[in-house]
C-alpha cells in the first residue's frame, strides 16, 4: 500500500469518534485472527509429550502383561 493511502486511512480513523474507533479495532482484530488461522499449518510434532502424565507412574511390563492376558479372554 502506498504511503499516501496509508496516511489517508490513518487520518480517516483519527476523525472517527472513540466508539467507532473501538468498533473498527474489534472488526480488524477479528479479520486478522481469521486470516492468521487460515494460513496456520500444524505439525504432528505439536502433539509430542501430550498426555505423558497419564503414563508416568505406570509399570510398563505389568501393563503389557495385563493387556496380553486380556487377548485370551
């Protein structure tokens, strides 16, 4: 955006009353959040470590043996 357009927009915003400026700010924040979320890519690595507290005090051998026993009915 050319500097003159930017300055014109800022000038227009300054001419608004406080209520309208706040309303504009809220609408712009919503628009920016939507655009930011639209472009956000996620990685499977973000899940690393999630739920690890569930397994902290678990004896792995006992858990595996219990699961294997359940297979046989």
